[in-house]
C-alpha cells in the first residue's frame, strides 16, 4: 500500500536558538510523550502558532478602526453603480 503525504514540503533553514533550560526540558517532555517528533518540530509549531495569533490581533486592531456606517455607505454606493455596468445575460 502506498501512502501519500498531503502537506506541501516547504524549504527548511537551519537556525540556532538559545533557550532557557526549563523551556527546553518542557519541550523534551513533549517529545518524550510523542506529542512532537523532535525539538525542531515543537519549536516550529509554537512559532507558527504565535505568528498566527499576532496576525489575528493585528487584523482585529485594524478592523476596529473602521467606521461601520461609512463602510456600509461605501458598499451601498458601489452596489448602486455596478448594476448599470454589468452586462446583460
């Protein structure tokens, strides 16, 4: 039986990190519990999750700056004008 890995392999870059000893011990425990294959996978997963959180926080902050009434007016203005420009089918 042949199995295929569906994830697209991204190129990897080797990086050296300096971490607190207790943090490394906690990562090693997760590896020992087979939650991760190795330290690299654990650190990569944690970093990816943190970057996603930062992106969501930034998106929420930028969205909070929008004025709902102004956005609705712009949307309605765009819809009204677009009906005349759409081709008839």
